[in-house]
């Protein structure tokens, strides 16, 4: 069983930076998808950034400001030029494709990011 633990959240002013970390207890392969999502109360969880086998994708709202990096055991989300609309609870995620094509999703408990104007 894979466990994910996020850290690094906090409160910053608009324009500030934070770096979130996600540590994996268990095996994550390069073929697995590693991602960051965020969620605000009352809204659906949304994809922020994802990476797999050297390919990385970002939500349009964070392109040029956020960077996902790291390795299969620990990865990061560097967040620069933060805006109040980035305020959310951030979750790290791993997707493993099982034999037969079914996907298994693993989630951390999240870390809160609050950006004040």
C-alpha cells in the first residue's frame, strides 16, 4: 500500500512563494503518474500539475508560476508569484495503472495554502 504525506503549506502574501513536498512511503515507478491537485470548499478538486515518464503538464492558471520536480520517492511543487485565487488545500496524488487497465489512485491528506492580498 502506498502512503503519501504532504508538507510545506502555509500562509503567504500575494506575490510570495511556497514549496510543497510530497513524500511517498511505498514504491512509485517512473511509469506512474505523480501529480498535485487542489481543492477549495464547495468546489471540485482540480489538477494543478502532473508528471510521468519525463512529461509534465500544468493547469493554465499556474503555467509559468508553478513547477513540479523531484523523483519517485519525493516530489515538490514550487509555487511562485502566488495569488489569492491559489488559496486551497493541496493534495499529492499517484495513479498506478493495474494489469487489465484499471487505475488505482492514492492521495495524501493535503496541506493548506492561504494567500492573502
